[in-house]
C-alpha cells in the first residue's frame, strides 16, 4: 500500500505554500523530501498522513499510515517499550486498558527491528539522540504501518546518529514499508533515498537522485550556487554550496 497526493494545494490565509503538487510514496522505497525552509515539506507530509486537509486536490493512502513528528520529546522517564505501548493504546478500543499478547509481540518486534530490544526498559533520558529517534520509529512500527512518514528525522543529530537513523529507514523500506522523510542534507538524501522529491517555489519535482539533484535545479531552488559531484569510492552524489 502507498500514500499519494494528486495535484494538491496548501494555502495559509492569502499565502499559497504550494499548488498542483503530486507525489506517490511507494512500498519498498525510501523517498527523501527536500527543499528550502518554508517550502511546505512538513505540510505535504501532514497532507499525505491525513492530519491536514489540502485546499485542493486529492489524497489516497493506506489505512495504516503513520506520521512521526520528531520535534516532540518523550517524557524522560518513559522507556522505549512504554512509548511503543502508548502508540498501540491509541489504536485499541477505549475499554481495553492493558496491552494484549499481540500488542506486546508487535512492540517487541518493532524494538528488535530498530535495534533497541536490549534497551527497551531503560528511561529515554539515558538513550542517545539517535536511539530516541529510533524509539519513535519503533513506536510507529509497532502499529504495523504500510506507510511511514517522518519529518526531519536527522535534525539535531550528529553525523553518526544521522547515518544510524537513515540506515534504519532504508532497511524498513527494503522490508516493504513505503517510507518518506523530510531531510535538509542533500547529500544524505542522494545517498540513502531511491527517490528524491524537491519542493521549492510552490512546485515539486521528483525522480531518481541523478535526475533531481542537478546544479541548475538546486541553485534555483535554494538561491545559491550548488555543485554536484560523485563520491570517489561509493558513487553517490555529493551536493556542495559554492
């Protein structure tokens, strides 16, 4: 299952953020949503997730679509396992107060997939920033999503934890989940994503990194000269401001 926006527009008051934007997040693929600050990346993710209505256009999505807003900090004394149970509790009938054995198995499997099983019962305050991000991902995975949308998963992380989180997202995509992440680092987008969607000036262009991350397009989008090179050993694109 996927999530797709067809010719959607978003306006805030008299200001049009974007218009006639179309994007499909496909199973088995990691899509990197890139663009300048204020271009509407977060708004587009919310529209895809169904938590914000577009002003025009249509959206189709799997019933099992999860959105992670990474700026939200969990309470410091909550453990990754408890955080996962909270996410599952939102899906349970109101009269079922305790997790079922299926819920517990789902949470355990999600923690295992994100490499947190050994730290499942430790307070969030004792985890690294990268582990906290993976705890949020595990919380979403426990609900069994077909589509995972995540807003700026690498913000405020150092290089090590950025790579850690993006490896996790790429592995989830390889396992069949449709994943889209808003990213600021163009080189990381080129390295990890099979599809790059560039949102700038109210318009969106998407495709393989080699087709989207080209100097004229990037320079026009960000208002500065951008050069693009190949990594000498691994071959992915490296995008640098001049």
